C-alpha cells in the first residue's frame, strides 16, 4: 500500500504533545498520526456496529421467540434450583 503525503492544521499545543509522545515511543510523527487516525476510524466503526446491534436487540420478539425464551428461562430456573 502506498503512502500519501498530506498537511493538516492542528493547535500548537497538540503538536507539541504529539512530538513528545512520538519521541517517547520512538516512532515518527507521521507514524503516530497514522496510528491515531486508524484507531479513531476503528472506534467510529465500532460505535456504528454497537448502534446497529442495540437497534436489533431493542426490537420486539416474535410470539415463537417469546415462547422459546420462556421455556429457556424455566429450564435455567429449574437447573439453578437443583444446584442449590
């Protein structure tokens, strides 16, 4: 994969923090910015995925699903009562 050179404007204080961290980690600023951007993109993708998962789980169950859930809860309850 090829690299693309770009320029961004950031606050001087953020630049200084990035410079300090890059030196501490012994990586280039470019690498630090690339890793940070990759992490930010993954974080946003994960948020979208969780949002979709939560939407699916918030939907009502069909009558068949609800009946099955009741059966499973009863099974679990009996199992735990037998264990105690």
